[in-house]
C-alpha cells in the first residue's frame, strides 16, 4: 500500500524537455514510475528517448490525459509560469499535481491552491521534492536509491534534505510512502493530510513527521495527532540551533517571539504523545525503538 502515489499512477511531466525535467524524468523512469508523457506546447508531437524508453510530448495536459489516461502531473516549469501550469492541469481534471518549482510567488501559490481545492485536485508543493512510494513509483526529485524497498514507515517532511537523510537512516526498515510537502508559507498537502492518509493505510505502522521553525503547522499537526491518530508518531524539528530572530532558508521559517520556535513545536508534539528527537540520527533511533523495542533491532 502507499498514499497518493501507487504503481498504477500514470504520470505526465510538465516541463519534461527542460534540463531539470529531462534529468529527473530519466531518474523517475529508472525508479519504475509510469511516465506516460511530457507537456510542452512548443514541442508537441515529438518523442523523447530515455535510454530506450520513448516518451511522447503533448501540447497540453488535457491532450496528454486524453491520450494516456494520466492521473498525476509533475511540474518542472519556471516560477513565472507555475501558476498557469498548475491551473491548466487542474482544469484538465488531473488528480494529483506535484509542484517541484522553487520560487513561486506567494500570490500565485494562493491562486492555484484555491483553484485546485475547488476542483478536488491534490497539490503537493510548491518548492518540494515530491513523493515516493518505494518499489512502486516516484514523482519528483527524491533519489530512489536512498530507500529502494517498501516498508513499514510513513514519512512526511517540510524539508527536502531531511527527507533524504531520514530515509537513508531508516532504509533497512523501508517506507510505505515518503512525502516532501515543502516549506513555503502556502502549500497544498499538509502534515495533517499525510497523517490522516497514513493512519488509514494498513501497511504503515509508524509515522515520522519532520517539521521546522516558523509558522504553526507542527502545532496544528500535534493537535490533530492527539485527537485522531492512533499509530505511533516520531518527530523531528529542524532549527533548534537557529539564531534568535533570524529568518532561515525556507520562506516558511519565520519566527516571531516564542511562536514558531523549535522548542514550542517540540513541546506541542510531546504533549500529543510524539517522541521528538534532538537530531535526525536520534529520531531514527527513536523510530527503531518504537518498532523493535529498546534494543532497536
């Protein structure tokens, strides 16, 4: 089992013929993802060969969906065009849009998220690494060899690099799905969305939640865990050593007073029964101990 993305998912890549689109389409194909087409109006009708796998290029998302029955799109278009690319996919009726693009203006993100919600399209991102269901499918830029086999852990993370690190640290256990939701102020799929999906997934036994300083997403997730999640949750908050008052890399990591600090988030999660690690490696140890007992094996 997996959440949001399965081996049956049929994926279009908007911006496939650009440098990043080409590179990551090749990686997604190597991971077993069913890439059924790319989208570029200027190159419609062409076919791109990826190490012996021909992938057609369509002029629009609607054209690609009509020809291939695609139900997922991965968006690699530049920031000025991300809004129109997502809205195009939503209007075509796509079920899931994974927006990798970094630097999307906040007002554009607000617009396409509202449009997507009104039409029941799930958006992951923007400014995210995407999601992977190891052994089944990979939509985005998560390196598939970090945790190549499916397993028992569900992972949801604001941070792309910490997604990779925790997957590597827990690779011997494996993951049902890992979702990098992105750290921008306005994102589509949230911690709570993923927690709910993992709670309902019979093959997910434990959930790892990675947050970071800024905003109140982790506090809201903690309240949701306390009321609705029965599976064990292990947490990590990036930013314990951040200088006070300093705005960090992600646009969402803005701290005001005691609100949004790593310590405040840690307290909220612990009050909901979540064991919170002080480092990624300690977080991995906590996950092993919860699954296998104090020995962690």
